[in-house]
């Protein structure tokens, strides 16, 4: 097995190169990941289900036909069926639910040889940006365990930042890749809508608001994983075409001189946390030094109305999951957390007309937002409004839906708009606060221009000294 220092010195691509050289066996790499999960997870609670023996057996039975054969990976406990692996969606009520098929994304990861070691933590149905649930407990931030790991891909973010493994599966319906990437100090790309397939169990998830991808320690890992998963699957209602050239090849090319707008406040004007503002300003300066045209400018759209409408459209989609469940009967809702109960009630009390009207309003606001990208190649914002908050700041254990959403958007005012627009958006780990908590910035590109966003991210990464591994707090 690898020593801790050898392990954290390499990203997923680096481990693949090491395995290909024959210097270290693929089994030793997988065993090192298992060792680090067993050592670090008791303090962080990032991994909530393991299948180590199955992964090792699969490696023994397979031939190393792919560069990533036997390398470690985790699948989030949300919206990602894995044949034979329980999927609870972060809910006590659904613990032990097993599917007999792989989702398209999981099937592609499996075909690439990745060793699926288990599931990472998610809050119930991914409804919160804090990974704290009745089903799995609190997931802690590896940089400071008194603070949260973000959500809803908090388990994935904490696992990667702590050094359990270099990359992990994640999902994003309102910032759930980018928020934990920012809070844990790793890279998190929400790809363009339908670049990654949704199927076969979902067609058009939540009007295309929901996405799948990964969090990772490097831009090249993000690109390499996207090369594995991108592309349409049979029967999909629509898709975004991937480039003819692999993303991993494209990021080795410079992005050219870009026109980049940046904003140091919230879209609707209020100031943001000074450390988030600092992160944006120093990134804007670095981009200028790299030869880009960097201008303080913001899209002209009603961000509050868009985010509010979009999140209520998303929550109303829960009605389709609970047809026939009498939400007025408290006994029928036993096993769900209070905020989940409130969301189900909200969903079932939303009329078809209201639901469709919200979809139309989202489209209207998105059209205004998108006009910004007629003149600019990229938008730079903070990823979040400040570093990860302490545990309990946003709680699923009450039924004040409006208050819950107000807190959510105060912490994360920049994410949801780009789920609504479907544009590629990435969080990059550019800054640490004086107290040692990560701060991220978000780069947003034009629809289907994921390659450019990854090229620009790779350029920033090469010119920076990002810290993507938290202090070792293991036993």
C-alpha cells in the first residue's frame, strides 16, 4: 500500500499513471483507499455505506483493460441506482432500498473499471445544503469538524478533501456539487444540462434542473471523469453533445483571450462575506495577469425571483414521488424529517397550473440572465457567501419552509440560477480564510461550453497553489 504522503500527492489520473507503470498494484491502490476511509471516516461521517469486499472481488475478477481499473470511487446516496447497493436518498424511511440495475452514469463508471467502494452521505432527498440527516447523522468538514461539509454532496466533498480518495460522484439541483466543493476546498463542476445522461430511471429530471458529475482534487480529474460519463443514452428526451476531442486533451490547450465579467456582491446588490469578496478580487486580478479582459459587470436579471421560483418548482416535483401519500396525515409521513414533510405537503398542495406557471417564469428569468453571455465569455462570482457555517445553521428539523429557503439563499446566493439556465458552472478552491476554512469562486460559461470553462480552470490551477487536502485528523 501507499503511505499517506504518497497517497495524497496524487490525483486520480496520477494514481492511474502509477498503476500503469507497474510500480504499485491496483489492488494496493484500492486497499490504500479502504485504509484511509476506515481511518478518517469515524471522525467525519462522510461515507455511510461500504462494499469493500465486492470492490476487491470485482478487481480480482477483471482484467485491467482501462486506465482507471480498480481505482477507488464513491457514489452519492442520492438519485444514483447501483445494482445491488442500497440507496436511501438520505432518508431513514428508504434505508435498505435496493435496485437491480445501474444508472447510465454508474454503468459508465463501472465500465471504466472504477472500484465502487460505497456511498457518500447526502441529506434527505438532497433538500438541504447541510449534510445533516436523521438517517446518517452529521457529516463534518475535514478542515474544521465544528463546521459543515455543505450539501447536498457533503459526504463526497469531505471524503475527497480529507484524502480518503481523490474524486467522488456528486449531484447538483441547486448548487449541491459547487457548495460542498467550495466548503471543502476541492473542484466541483456542474456540467451543462444533459451533457451527462440522466437515465434510464429519469428522463427530464425536474425540468432539467438536476445534474450529476463529481468533486475532485484537480481539474484534470474532473475532465477525465467527464470523458467517461458524458454523452446521451438510449431513449433520452434530449442531450447536449460532447466535443469530438476529449476534455482531458482540451484542457491542455490555452483558452485564448477571454472577456470575463466579475461581481463582488450578490446579484441583487447586498454585500457578501469579506473573505468571499477577497477570493473573487484576487482571482479577477490573476485572470487579468493571465491576459484576459476582466471587467466588473453582472447580468441584469431578477435573481431573487429566479431562485425562489426555481427552488419551489424543484420542491413541487416531489409530488411525483409520493402520489397517493396523504400528506395531511401525520402518521403517513412518519420516518421523514420535518422539512421533508413540509416539502411534501407543499408539493401536494401545488396545483398543476401553479407548477407549469413556475416553469414558464423560470424560463423568462433565464432568458434575461443568458443575455449577459452574448457579450461575455465567462462570469466570475463567489461560490458561496462565506466559508462553511457551523453545524445546525441550516436545519431540516423544523417546518418553516420560507425561513429554511431564506437561510439557504443567504449562504448560497450564486448557485441556483445556473441550474435554472443549465449552463456549466465550476467551483474552484482559490482561498483559505485566516481561520483555515476554504473559500471557492465560481466560473460560469455559455451553454455547452464546458470545455472552455475547464480550460480556464486548468489555466488558473497551473498559476496557483491550491490546497485541496485538509489537515490530517485521522487516528
